[in-house]
C-alpha cells in the first residue's frame, strides 16, 4: 500500500512537471505528425498495398515519438540535482522507477491517442473497427516501449550525446515487442481479429512486458545507487 | 550510540582510491566540519554517507543503521550542490512532494510551516523557475529540513548562498544542534563553518589528516588547521 | 609465462585453421552448392565463438554485480568486443555465401535477421560503455545492459522465427546438401580453433583493459598530487 502511494507520488510529480511546460509532449506530437506526412511521400496512401502495412508504419512513428518523451524522463532530474534528492528519499528504487515508467506511459499513450486518428485520416485506415483490440495492442506495445525506454533513460542520463544514445540502445532491444505490435496492428487494420496464429504475438507482447518489467525492477537499484 | 560512525571506509574510482580507510565518529548533537582541498574526497565521503553510492570496503552506520535502509534515510537530510527542487513546480508543490516522499502525515501543514520558517510563505504558489537565486536556495534549505532529520549532511552549504540564505541556514543549524541533532558539513568557508563546528576533520588525498575538537584557536585563525596539517 | 601460453594457444589455433584451409580446399565441391558451400567451415565456428564470448560476457557481468570486482567488468567488455567481432565475421561470411547461392547479398531470413539485431544490440553496449566516464558507474551500467540484452537473445530469435514462418520462405534456396563424416571432423577442428582464438583475443583484450584501468588510476593520482 505504502509502495503504491510512493509510486503515485512520483507519477503525479512527473506528469505535473511535464504538463506545466508540455515540452516533450508537444515535440513528440509534432514529430509524430511530421513523420506521418513524410512517409506519405514514400508510401502512397491511395494504394491498397500501403493499407497492408500502414499498421506497421504506425509503430515506427510511436517508437520515434516516444523516445522524445522518454529522453526527458530522467533528464528532468539533472539540472537541479533532483535525482540525488529522490535517491536519498526513503522510497525503494523500484517505486521511483515504476512511478516514472507509468508517467511516461501516460504521456506516450496520450501522444499515441492523438496521433492515431490523424494517421487514420491521412492514410484512409479504419483503425476504429476493432477498437478494443487495437487499444489492447496499443496498451501492451506502449508498455514495452516505456519500460525499456525508462530504464535506458536512467542509464543514459549522465552521458554525452544522451539524445542520440537512447534510441540507439533502445530500438534493437525493443525489436521483438515492436515486431509483435506491428504484426497485430497490421492484421487488425486489415479487418482481421486476433485469433489463431496471431495470438502468439499477443503472448510475445505480454511475455516481453512482464519479463522486462521484472528485470528492470530487480536491476534499477544498481543503476540508481551503484 | 554514535549518530554517525564511519568504519574503515574505502572507495575507488576504477583502481584509484578516492577514500582510504576513513574512520570517523560523531556524537548526537555535534557538528563536524569536513575540510580539505578540492579533490581531497570531501564530496565523495559525504555522498557515501548519504547513501548515493556504496563503500567498496568498510561500513557506515547512521544511528546504528546502514545508509540504504528506509528507516535510516527517513532520518537523514542532504543539501548538495544543486537545489534539488523542480523549476516547473511551485514552492509549495515542491515541499509537499518531498513531504509525501518522506511519508509525513500532514504534508501540507508541514510544507507551509517550512515556507514560513524560510520566509517564502508569500511566494508559496510561485513557480521556482521565477524565483531569485536566494529564494531558490532558501527553498532548498527548507526541503532538506522538512522531515526534521536527525543527521544533516551538507556539501559546501555556504558556497553560492546570499547573505539572507546564510543567515537562515545558520539559524536553522543552530536550532537543530540545540535539539541534539547532528550536522556534518564539508566546506571551504572556514569562518562560517567553524562558528558552528564542534569537531573538525581534515581530509587529504582521501585520508584523514586531522581529526579533533574545534578549538577557540581555530575559530580565531581559520587557516590554522591547513597550516599545521595540510601538505605544503 | 601466462603471455607465452596465450601466444602459444593463438599460434596453435592459427595452425589448425591454416591446415584446415588446405584440407577443405581438397574436398570435392558440394553437390548442390559447389565450392561456395565450404564457407560454412568458417561461418558456423564463428557463430559458436561469438556465442561463447557473449555468454562469457553475461556471466562476467553478473559476477561483477555480485562481487564488484573490476576484473569481471574488464572480462565482460573484452568478451563482448570479441563477441561482436565474431558476430561480424559470421555476418560477413553469411553475406559472401548468400551472393552466389541465393543471388542476393542479404535475405531477411530468421537467422540472419536475429544475428543483425544482436549485432546492433551489442554494438549499443560498446557505445554505452564508451560514453560513461566514471568507472564504477560505467561498469554497473554496462553489466545491467548486458543482462537486459541477453534476456532478449531468445526472444529476438523466436519472434523472428515466427515472423518468417508466417511469410513464404525464399524460393531460390532449395538445397538438400550432404555432409560426409570426414567433413564433420574438420568442422569440429575449426570450431575448436575458432573458440581458442576467441579465448586468446579475450585474454589479450582483458590485459589491455586492466592496463588501461591502471593507467587511468595513475593519472588520477597524478592529478591529485
């Protein structure tokens, strides 16, 4: 109970601080829309083949835009040495990590939920036909992105070229989760429900999320305290 | 029981020993001034005591517990080089955040009390971003004192403070010492520090070069310890 | 003594590899693929060597976190670097083989794709190390990254296998292939030699890393004086 309260305090702090300036969220949103526009020059949205893989495109946009939010997550703690004060506070590192991860999750999900209808309009995709299944895939895929991204945000916070380093170490490790999310999204947007063979991707996403959440919670103290 | 006991602590940067076999004890209610040149290991020692990193060898006991225990951390306050408050949040929000993290029962009352204590009650809803330097520093002091820690660790507390903030900090430190709480501070501002100190420890290249009570002689001539025990 | 032993091992490994090149050259061309097939004698051993090195890196990373002994951190970085080098050899030999047999340099085959992703992941490890200044933090961060990366290895492999089996397999690859017993013996020798070579490289790199750490600490000492 105490743990949950601590997680919520960190979560509320991060969301509030971000919403005061909206720096990362606005940048991520503008970036997402920009990539969607740029992609339309390469993949003609009129063509049927584009509809075939547009769902996959969406996750590239989410992963790229998400990194902008994740980059800020621990970077926000640096200018005034706030990270020291958080580490010194009587809360476990896992509560700090989960609070930050959940805050990032909400922010990234918010960006995605705005980008999704924009994507639907620009690419003529009826993403809302299987609304709840799309939401499920979105929820699972986004957690994969945020849990790895938050952990690596902590790893890269003090280093030179942080903005470049975070995506470079995040994406390769994210590949299985992104691949699963892409496969499922492509299916869903082509009118196929998640059934039969496709459930293996759902299981992969769930497994990936659980495994990396657990590993991060176990390892985060080493990263924060050393 | 000692408020703070540092027992044979070694700390390395790679292979380089930044702290070598440090032994220190502080009784409750005493004030230790940690002096020494830049790079002597003052900050490393304070950060190790504060629990930001673990010693390679040796042990640190704060009120009998290890620095990373939750119960211990509740009793330790730390002021480092940064102010450790968020620019995007208001003064009150910042203090309430820390009050909640320390599990204080009435976060709002406590936060308001410390805003008054540091003379910031008038600007409690202003964003820290808009504060002057002195106000930010007083807020940082309020943050560290908020949970009424039994052990206060201060890294160069008087550097970069304006006169009013120094006055506030010195008053609060005196009150804390009078209440039997313990203070450990690293400092270059010998005059301000020695006025409060009961003990002086000088570090030199990661080792304790001098450790003893603070004498009236030292207060009269703050350079004395350096002259007598420092290298060249 | 230790160094002499190392160099001796290295020389033996090279001797075996050199000898095997002549033996392999003497083998008749393989039924379906001709001489191109023979690259497998270097392709498979480099994967085994890479796998051994990266597993060593994982174990050293865990040992570092448990003991905080920098010897294990140095082993981890040495093993990862050598592992990445052998991954590169594996990829390069794969590409060279694919050109005459598949007609293209690269195929999005399950194994190739997983190998490429692994390569990118461990290249990330080396970049991360390079960017972190403080030795203790660098060792901790790298060890954590190494563990997280190793968890991903089976996930990457199986996910890409599922991905490929859902798509039609490339049609231009249809070899049964045959592998006579004396070829297997040569393969065994090559694997042994390649793993030995990896061990020698890791040890040399390890010594270098430890010397580097000593130099760093002496420099700090010099600055402190």
